[in-house]
C-alpha cells in the first residue's frame, strides 16, 4: 500500500519513513524465511511480559504472519495481568517464576533493588535454561527483558516492546544500568519498539534525547482478532444510542458524573455505560457494542488498548479535548486512598536522564 499509493493518498511521508526503517531492520536482523522453513521442527517462540492483553495481540500477529509459511510453537511466560481472560493465554501460558512480574512492577518503589534483581535474574535464567530450543522471543517491558536477553544465547532472535511509562516497575538503583544497556543495544540495531507515541516520547526523555529524536518507533497493535470477528457484523448509522466508555476510576469521579448528566441532556436518544467487565471474545458482547451509533470515550491514561478495540470495530469515537483532560486527570483519585491518581506519571517513577555518557543533568 505504501509503495503503490499516489503521493497525495495514504500515510504521511513520516509514516512511510518509519515503515521503510522497519523493513530495513527486519531484512537485516531476521533469519531468511527459507532458512526458517527448512527447520524440521516447529519454531519455538516465546512472548514474555506481565500484560496478557498485549502479549495475546503479539501472539496473534506472530501466528498470522506465519500462517501457511512457518510452523510456530508459541508459548507465554509471565502474563500475571488478565491472562485468565484470554483463551490463548490460558492455553499457551507456561508457569514459571516470571509470574511474579506484577509483584516486581508494583513493589519497585518500596523493595530493595537487589532483591528484585535477584528474583528477575533467576526467572530469566530459568526461562533460558528451560527453553534451550528457543528460536525467538518478544519481550514486553524493561527489567525482566534486560536479564532475559543477558541469559539467552545470541542466536535467539529478540524484539523488545515498551508500553505505559517505560520505567514504571523499575527500581531506581537499577535504572542507570538498564538504560545504558538499552543505548548499547539500540546502537547495535536491535529491534526495540513502543506500543504508542507517548511511551516512545517518555523513553526519549529518560534516555536524555529530544522527544522528536526518540530512537524507538511506535507500533500500533490493533486487535487483529477483534477486527476479523466484526467484519461480518453490521454497524448502522441508524443506531441511536451512544456508548459511554470509562474506567472504574472515572465512574467514581464527580466531574465525570456531571459530564454524563450533560451528555444525557444533549443526547435524548439514550446513552449506555460500558460494563466494567466485558470480553471481546464473546460475540454477543461485540454485537452489543456495534449496536451503538458511536463511542464517547473518557480515558484515564494517555494510551489505552480499549481505544484500539473500538477502532478495530470501526466504531466512531469521540474523545475529550486535551484541555479537558488536562483539567480532569489531576482531579482523579485513587480507588483505595484519598490522593491524586498519577497513572503513567506516578511520582515514584525514577526521573533519571541516562544518556550515552551516563547520567545527564535534569532540565525539569
């Protein structure tokens, strides 16, 4: 599409440049398909991380890319967040000490860095030892991925993907070493990406680089299975009701309650709240979502996977302005305590700037 489109059609020049850089990276780093096809056994590929929804998306894309070409034996390690909500994660998950990843993520500000390093290193070495025939790994995050890449043989193809704030869950004392190694691997041309532009910019900030010079490309992981499942379902502009989608934090926000009241007044055809629990693996729930004219979406973070879900279903989406979000987010409260909900900008996240020459002075 990029190569055959007219100059005034399709993605921007910047998007095209990113696409070409990805092609250059993939052609130079990955083994030729003919070599992979010649393997007499299924290719063992591991997806490692704590966030099962993203790992499931990565697995879907790997399996789709290999369909009819390569025989993949796909396994998941870690996935302590929401794995049980996805059939593919339940089926492919391998129990290991990497399942403690959510503990490291939440306890990083309070636990001693040496303890988290010891546990993460042990988990990484156990994966490397158990997976002696591993062909490739896709690893989400910073801490576990660092030690896993150290433990794996150089022959294992690897890709690292960042989401959320890249230093969230990283102990302060480990950050300089982790980011210095990230600089080194980027210089070597290893495949390191982000799920969104905000994460890419945050990583540039922590690597003491200008935002526009982030070395990490943002790849949108649209839910392939959701899009495929909804191709045959009907959405109609004749639908009258709106869907109001928001996180449970926003359900308890006085400001959002007033917003909903105003929306009901301005849209008398009706407004439905999205349930706090849902599954897009259930066709009836997907059909219910598609029965709405549009989604009014109030996010509590700069990036959310559910936005991609709505987009993949081809639902019209209405979003707050940046001004409204800048006013709203500082007013959100933690569900368990009466303090500001920081989200991706959690005040305990290290604010270090680690350039190629080590720690840089902070300008903020």
